């Protein structure tokens, strides 16, 4: 049976109370990957995957998930500023549908509006070179997405 694909709060009801989550920033050329601690307090960057073919990308993500004993996935959903969904959001939903066929772990979708812009400003603020920013921006965007989702989940439980 394919994994469920739900908005973050609904997906959380299908994850155990404890266990690491993996956050993904899906780009056209790369996938930024971050993971949380088992208590879901802190997101940490893992890697940036250079996209190849879907099956190869999915296998790499599944391997990272297994290595880190994750219990669920969070995908950044790039919603437009007016709340509509454009081609990037549709591409993310298609990735989620395809990936759900390969995992039993529920997939949560989290609104990632402006995440890359916020991360870029932060990296510029650290005086990081343009070349270095290009290398790390997707991983940092995944951290930003996952941390935002973790913070939202922690507020839900108060």
C-alpha cells in the first residue's frame, strides 16, 4: 500500500510520537536533505543530492532514511505567494506520489514559501561567497523547512 501524503499536521498523526523525521527541499537539479533528532527538536543538514533519475534519487533517500531510522518524510511544498500552486508545487506533489509507492512512511507536505530566499539572505549575512552559497543552499533550505515543520509540530502538542 502506498504511503499517505498529507498536510503536515495530518501526517503527524500517522508517525509515532518519537522518531527522527527527514526534510527535503526538492529542486530541479538537487535535493536538499535534513534530518531531525528523535525528539524532533532540531533539524540538521545531511547532504545535497545531485538529481539523476527518479529511481536513483528515491533509492538514495530511502538509504538515508534507513541509516537514520526516520519515521516520516516532510517535503517542502513551494506554494506561490497568493496561495496558488504553480509548476514547482505540482512537481513536488508528483514526486511525493511516485515516492509514496516506494515507502510505507507517511509523507507530510509543509508550505515552504520564501524558504530559499530566507536562507540566501542568511548565508549572504555570513559573508559566504556566491559559489559556496550555491553548494549549500539546498541543504540549508531543507534545514529551514524541517525546522519550521518541527516548530509547528511542537506548538500543536502544547
